[in-house]
C-alpha cells in the first residue's frame, strides 16, 4: 500500500545554478510541479544525450555461439571472449534502458502526465544536478 503523503510539503529541487523551492499543497500540485520540472529540463536539452545513447563497449567481433563452440584447447581465450561479450551485453542493456527512459520522458511531456514525470524524476534523482527532496511541515496560522 502506498504511503500517504502529508500536505503541505516543500520540495527542494537541485539545479545546476542553485536550488528551486516549491510549496506543494496537494497531490495534483505535486504532479504539476514534477511535469513542470521535467518539461523545463527537457526543453533546455538536459536529456538529449539519452535519445541515441550507445554503449561505451565496442561490439564484440564474435557472436556468443561462435565463442562457445571454440575448442577446449582455446579455453583461456574462450573465457576472455565470453567475459568481453557479457560485458558488452550488460552495456547494451544499460543503453537500451537509457533510450527507453528518453521515450518515457517524451511521453510524459507530450501527454502532460505529471505522475509519470514524478516517477521519471525519482529514477534520475541520483544525478549531480537532478536531486530533489520533500519536507513535510506543520502549517500554523
């Protein structure tokens, strides 16, 4: 069961040139803020690198089946090539996930889906300028 949030909350959004602060008084306002932050960052080109992201690892010369069919006399080379191939596969999977995140960013902005924007921003929260946190407080008048 999702944790119930208490409103109002203050969101501190980390930016390259300083923090932004948002007073959020409802879930609707929270989703609106997420969409605004994601849309602004997309418009400024923060996520352009994700669109055509390719792995750092170069594609192996041999396919996995060729490596596995190598004779036992080449066991050390076989192990080395299999490790290289597995490293490439992990790198390619990471690249695919990054490209898929770009698609989700596009979808969120185009459909004005603040809830999806929030999930995306949460997944990117570890970046140098992409962090944010919320603080609940008591409002006394």
